[in-house]
């Protein structure tokens, strides 16, 4: 029956006045088995008094709950939401299988309304006086800059409601110990870079926190970045861009497969843009360079200007000072991918494929798949994609195949002797997780 299936999606069915109907028995089994996200704990904290939070914490926390509560209380001088949230989060991180079932059990034992859990899993219903096409846009930088003066001490609660984790919020607070406004700015800017960030999501979060008055400061305008992103999605062809980004190690062969599985070009572009925004630096900078080298100079310059206006709060991470022996990444794959563009632009695949078949590196079926590609560069891309999923033996046999042709012997030497730094491996590893 469809009414049974609908219970899996309780967060999509709000009720009048956010009250459960009389026949509601609480969360169904699907929800009870789920782990609460940080935002669920934040919503619960906002609906509980400090006294009630302490009561359920004492039942939830397995190890020295009284001592842990005192430590949390002493370390959160602001009290209120922050203290309640940290207590619930402390239970979650110290429990092997935290679940809504455990929360419900503790509420029942303390005679606290279990329908609070129903409320925190429901979607906010809020009518906006804006058309849908505006609500689904990403908030512009200029809009975001108007909000920090109106959030104040609810910054922590807002960040959690917007989907940032407690760990992220702790890091942001540490970065701006004495400046609450700067904390709010970083929270909003961090959230704004998430794929799901829209005016509608922001409006619902503000409404849930009783900050609806802040909505008056939103103009729902389209920022420079959104205009550029729209042009990227609809105007570019990304084959050469992906070649460049693979050569610079910021996307993997699996990333490329995932992006190119889409049939439509704009869907491929959208998938690439999603990955670039999700990963930040150094992927973002390499993407800009890839646009420029592929002939999209105007787009590259506009994205560069946007990043400078935002003062690029995504900073370039420094590679850890580790020796190559401490990494688990196969160095031969890094060498192969760093030479990706040179290989696909210069080789003729036929004799190389024949050699690899004779050495059991490639199968006949894979050879047929390579030959089915319409252009030489596409055949070469298919070949290197397969080699990046092979063992080190496949890599050395590829070098041997190159050296069988004097034209490619210099290329083989260059690939084999390519320098691989700790930064290279760190970059490669970050996109191969």
C-alpha cells in the first residue's frame, strides 16, 4: 500500500501547526533505525530545555555521564543552544550506533513528548513571495554579505541547520575566536559553496530559527558567479578541459567516467562543475586554467575575478611533508596521469594495443571497445583509462610498447622518469577517495 511507503518520507509531510495528528504513534521503524544528522540534533536541542537535555543525556551517555555533562557545561560559557547541542553531539560521537530509537527511548523514560522527534524530521513549510525560479538560485555574494549583522549568537544554530557539521562549526569558531561577525560570514560562505545551497534552503533555515525578519534583506539577485556558471553549463565542450585536469591530477579516471556517463553535454558540464565546487582548491584554480587553455578565456577571467572578490576563502592546502614511502598511492599511476595530455595527443594506438594484448594486459574485447571510438584522441583516452585501472605490470608493458617504436622511446623515458612530489600524491589521493 502506498500509504505504508509514504511513511519512509515523513520529512516531506508537514502538519498544521507542526503538531502530530492524534493517531500518530511517533517515528516509524525506518526513521527509528536511522542515525540522526547533526542538523536533527540541532533541531532537537532547540526544542528542549537545558534540564530536559541533561535528563536524556544521563540516559544516553554510557560512560561517566555526570562528569561529561559538567565538562560540557564548564566549556560552553554561552550555555543555551550551544551547551545542549554539544551534549547531544557528545552522545552521538561516543556511541557506536546512535539512532533515533535511542533518542526516543530516553525521551519516553523521562516522560518527555516523543513527538519532538516527529517535528525535527519534518520539512519546513514556508510560502515565499518569490517565483520558484528565483528560490532555486544560489545566493549571490552580495546577498550573503548583508546577513551577518542580523544573525548574532544564533550563528552556531544556523550553521548546523544549514547542514554544516559540528566539526566544521568548531573549526570556524576557532578561526574567529573574538569576532562573531566573521564567524557568521564564514558559515554562510562555506554553506554557499555546497551544491544544495539555494535561496529557498536559506529562507527555510531562517524561518525555523525564528529569524524570518532577516528575509527582508534578501534581494534574490543573480551574482556574477551564477551567470558564469550558467554559461559554463550551456556553452562549453569539456573533453580538452578534462584532459588538462587529469594531467594536473585534480580529477581521476573514475571522475571522468562519472562525468561522461551523461549523454547530454550540458549534463556533463553540470557534473564537472559540481565536482569543482565541491572540492575547492586546487581543483578550482586548475579548472580556471583549463578553461583558459581550451579557448574559454573570458569565462576563465570572470571566474578568476569572482574568486578574488570572494577573497577565496577556500585556501590552497599545503601538501604534507611526507616521504613517498609513507603514501599508499601507486606512483606509476601518478606518472601516467601527469603525462596524460602528451600521451593522448601524440601516440597511434594500434601497435601499442597489439603489444598489450600479447602480454595479457588488454583483452580482445577491450581492443574492440578502443577501436569503436571515432577519433584517434578518443581511442587514446580509452586506452589510458584502462591502463589507469591496471596493475604496475600494465604500466611497464605500456612503456615497453612505446619503446618498440623509436618515435615514442623519448616519451617512454619521460614518463618513466617523471618526478612525483608529495604534493602530486596528495592531490592525486584527494581525488581518488
